[in-house]
């Protein structure tokens, strides 16, 4: 009842509005107040929802707040000692754990732990992430102590270190460094105290630093390096002298041993002529030159720390050579030292003839006595070696320059050129040059008149070439010729292409190539070796099979030798493309194309020359070797034809040759299956071809030459339109057909003697000579002449055949056959009729059927006999010499006229001679 009443919307609204006021009134009244008369003592009535909210609030206030972390470091101190790159120390950490089983980080995971204690008890510290951590079982305050080592002791003269530690409040540091007089800096900290030990060998530092996740400490020396006059040392002096173009370059190795005292400074007396370039050594802190009061120079070398045993430094210097007299070798003398031993070696120079002008106080030594230290830093032949034990010898070196032959230091190893000629006359040329360079800054390229560069690349990277006036480089009129042949005197455009230095490879080094997108082994071989066939060598040196694909970013080793070529220097590829206008191409004409003139020698050039498909080249003239559309003389054509017909060649079936070293050598492989495998790999790799800067359209003709030098490649072509060529070929075919038919007819009718003196033979001979000359220019004319000769012979032979007589020999003869129903000749006589009538009347009823069968048999026998007689006559005619020779010509020409015109012409000629000799009708009875 009450629940149903409270479900009413208006009643629920009034109830929730008045409930807080009632609760506030009840809460404000004292608990001991007397209840109203209608209620029992000590009871309060509230809603269930409000009661649950009050209980949750009381529970939340009774629970302590959750800490933001499981632990908190309250204090941390570090004690460490640094010794030649190795840090040893102890870290003490005081922390509070807010819960049980808490892991507390203490030190970075790169350190090595020696001892770990937690609350005075040994404890493990496993590596967890980037820190070592200790685990405590109970909540509360704890102290952890960890002994550690960090770094490597081989870094003797390091002056900084870093200790990775977790973030914490301000920590303290006590550090011992093995050097005196230092300036110490702590990243994020301050120095509280710094003092030097009584023996002046160590420095003690006390510092505090903030909560950074690493302790970084660095220091440097502040010592004055004042010389100690009580020191005493002995020095070993070893010197390497290099003869340069204008100087003597010296490398002096000074090894000194302290006999008494210690030092962190070396004072070296310098001869007046030497210039110091560099001082090296593990002990060297810094060096400088100091001038004394008497204007004498000395070299001051400050060491990193005090030395009381042995040490060494290397001093590099140079002395200017004197042209008139010998140059004296400069020796370095260390103050407060005695000479223990000395050695001098002198290297040669390929451009100078080196001699010794004076050698006083030194004794010549053999090459086997040269110390290993000097031999290891020498990279030239050692000419002289001297040994001395007393300071200081006098050695003067005299050098005279040898006469040298000027050598080329930059060369174009390979030039790949492609030129496309269009019908409107525009020439589009692309150059791909592989260049080795040591001394040149630019490559000068003389472009044709009005040429426009379309793109320029160096190793695939675009660049902008510089343009200079052609006359600025002193080019003569020959260099500024017009390649179009129009006689223009307009200056040509000279382009300067920047060149980089070639890298030289030693015998043990390999060139490398990182595979870029869309590259294959063939394109890589073309890039570095100018030939796609070199991909097999690249695959072999990298252990790749022919069917294995390469990936982008893969590093490939490149062999230094491909075939007979050795590559000791790296080459880089320069690509240049341009367009040049020219006069439009005519129906018949002549055109000249030049490649740009370059100021570097060219070792090998390959030129791909493209003509429009509607033009046929009649003749090429070039200073390169023509590889396509080569014209041969008639005798050479006959020999090549016979060689192609008679010779045989072996076909590759997919296996490797015997003795090739391949495990599959001599084994047959299905070449179609191999091609399908390669196609599947290419489809799987999804390689897309990069579009060229312009399309290579037309018919391609190749030209090549080795050792071109500085000659300018040129191609001259005489051409004709295809319609003109087709007209010439049809003219040759029809003319040769008619001429053969006329000459053969003349010889057959009048004989050889009369035929040679005839007008037809003279005209035909002149026409044949003109056609032969035309065949040397127009491709296909000679073949059409042979075909016309065969057709002329066939037409004449067919014209001489008597078709009526031939049909009469083939068809069976019709002879009259006696039939019982035919009328009887009245002129035969009365007796015959009387007898026939009498016989007919006598035997009419008995022998009618017998007579009919007898007549039929007679007719059949007569037909067989006539056919046999005619067949025998035909066989006799065929076996005759004249008809057999003509039939041989017809059959031979019809069978091989399209395949072997030369053989057909030979057979036809022999048969024609036989016909001329016979001079008789063919099917004469």
C-alpha cells in the first residue's frame, strides 16, 4: 500500500523535496531529546536510499588515502672512485615502503653488482627493465646498500662518466679522482668541498645533486705544468722523412723514460727551419709554441697526468726545401734528457731523384734494421736509413725533379648515346657517360646550335649545369662548327658539368651498391660496368642464384674485375638529354648528326641512332663502326648466303656447358619452364619500369667504336621514303621479269651468237647494270631482281608449252566401236548383207544375248589398248631431255622461289643453257 502510494509522480516529487529538510531538522536536534508522543524513544525514520548513502560516506571516511606510489626514497648517498675509466663505489638508499612485497629500483642495469644488503641482510637484486631492483616483504622504513662497478678500465684518460640511477630527492656524492688540480662539474649539482691529497696525486670531491635520472660528472686539469728541474729522462728518437714537392715532411716518434722524478710537461727545442703541424699521443693534453728571450723556439707539450715511468708522443712537422743546396733534416731535442738511440729513414718520391748530399755523425743501416714502428707508417719505398747514438747528426737531402710525361687524370670510360630524329627535323639526344676523375673540376660539353637541355643527372640525382660562352675557353672555329650543316655562324652553347672525385679501391676492397627501388641486377651492371651481361659476375660474388630476386636496401658487393677489365677506381654516371631543332626530313635526302664535343678523351662509345619508320637509310657514313644495316659487296653477299645455308649451329636447351663447374652442367633443362619461372618472379616482385625522358621510336641503328679519344662522333645518312623504295623494288621486279623473257625468247629463236648482238641484249645489259647499282643502295632490290629473273623464265617456259598436244596425250582416244544396232554400210556388198540376214534369221532367237555381251567386251578391249598406247607415248615424251629439263625448271622454281632465290636462279640458268643448245620444239612428234 505504501509502495504503491510512493509510486505516484506528484507524491514522489513532494517526498524528495521535503526529505532533506526533515533530515537536516533531525540532525540538528540533540540525540537525547524526547521523541514526540506518537513515536517510540531512540528511533529515527529515514528512507532506505538515504541510509545507504550515509553508510557509504562513513565507510570512505574511515579508510586511509591510497598513496600515489608503492615507495618513496627519503635519502641517498653515493661514494665512488674513478680509475682509468672504471667507477667503483657504493650506493646507500633509505626508502619507505607503503605496502608489502614492493620492488625498489637502485641502479642502472649496465653496472656490475658486487654486494647487496637490505636492512643489513644480503638480498638479491634482479634486473627488471633498465634498473636493478630489491624487493622488501614488509611495509615501513628500510635501508639498502649496493656495491657496484661501472665502465671499462682500458679508457685510461677519460675525464667524465655517467651513472644511471632512478629519480630521488637531493642526493650526496663523495668522489675520488686520480689527478690533482681539477675543475669538476656535476650536471644538476653543486660542489660542497674539493681538496687535493697530500701526495698531490688524487682529488676528493664532496657534492650534492638533484633528482635527475642520471649522475653526470666531468672534469679537466688546471695544473700550471711548471717544469721540474730535478727530473731526468732518456729519449729514443725515431724519424721518418718524406720528400714532398716543396717540403720535407717529418714524423718523429719520441719515446722517453723517466730516470728520476716525474713530469707532466715536455719542452722540446726546435730547429729554426721546422714548422710543427700536429702533436699526437694518448698522453697529450695540449701543445703550443713558446718563444724564448734569445728568439729560439721551443715546443711545449702538456701531458694529461704525471708520468714517472715511460711514455711516447708523435710530432709531425715540415721543412721547406732549398733549390740550390741540400735540405738539412731537422732533429728534435727534449730538454733535461739524454739521447738513448736514434734512427732516421728517408722515403723517395716518384717525381724526384733523391740523393744524400751529406751524412755526418750517422751510420748507414740496412733495410732489415728499420724499426717496425717506422715501417708501419711508411707507404713509399725507403731509399736510405741511418742510425746514430750521439746528438745530433747532420744529414742533407738533395732532390732533382724527374722529367714527367703528362697523363690524363680524367677520362670517359663509356659513352652511351641515343638520338631520335623526328620527321619535323627535331633531334632528341640522351647521353649516358661513365666518368673517372682525379683532377678535373668540370666537363665541358659543346651542345648543338639552339639546343635545349631537358634533364641532367649525376648518379641519378638532378643537377643544374652551368652555361658559359664557347669563346671563353679558347675554342677555335672548328670546335664551333654547326652540326646541322646549315652553315650557321651562331655560337654554340658550352655547358659545364661539375665532376666529383673518384674513389680508389685497394686490392682487398670491394665496391658496394645499395639496391634502390625498381633496380635489377642488369640495371646495376649497366650502371657500374656499362654492360648488362655483367650481372652474372655480380650474382656470383654475392652468392645469388639466377632465379633469386633482390630487395630494396640490400647491399651488394661489386667485383673489381669483369672479364678482362679491372676497375681500381670508382666511376660515376652523368646523364644529359637535350633537344635540337633541324630542317624537316625530305622524301629523299641527306642528314648529318654530331654528338656534343667534350674536352675529355672517350674510351668507348656506343650510339643508338633512331630514324622514322617511314624512312629507309640508303647509306651511312660515320667515324664509328656500323653494327646494323651493314652493306656488303655482291661477292661477300654470296659467301654470306652460302655460309648461312650450309653452316649449322647448336641450340641452347637450358643446361650449362660441360666443364663449366656447375652442378647441373650438361643436364637438359626445359627453357620454357625456366622462362615461366622468371616471369612468375617478376610478377611477384611487381617491378614497374621507370619512364624515360623521351620515347625511343623509329628504327634503331647501332654504331660503336673503341678509343675514340677527343674526336667528335658523327653520323651521316642518305635516306629515302618507303614509297620511293617500294617503287624502286617494283620497278626492278617488273623490269627484270620483262628483260629475262625478252632475252630468253631472243636466244631461243636466233641462237646465242645472234642474241648477243641484238639490240634487246644491249638494252637489257645496260638495264641490268643500272639495277645492280641500285641494289647497292636500296635494300631488297637485289632480291626482287632474282625473283624477276625466275618469273621471266617461268613465263617463257609456260608460253612454249603446246597445251593442245599435251591434252591430247593425256586424254584417252575415241575409236569407232561396232554395235549391233548401228546401221550397216550399204557399200559393204550384197553378200555380207545376205549372210548377215541369213545368220540373223537363223539364230535370232538363240544367240541374241550372246552377241550383246560380245560387243561390250570388244568395246572395253579397244579402250584399254588405246589408253595404254597413249600413256606409253607420254612416258616416252617425258623421258626426253628437252621436256624433262623444262619440267625440272618449273617444279624447282615453284617450290623454292620464295625461300632460295639464288638456288632457283642457278637451276633455272642451267636449264636455260640446255634449252638454248637444243633449240627444238618441246612436244614435237
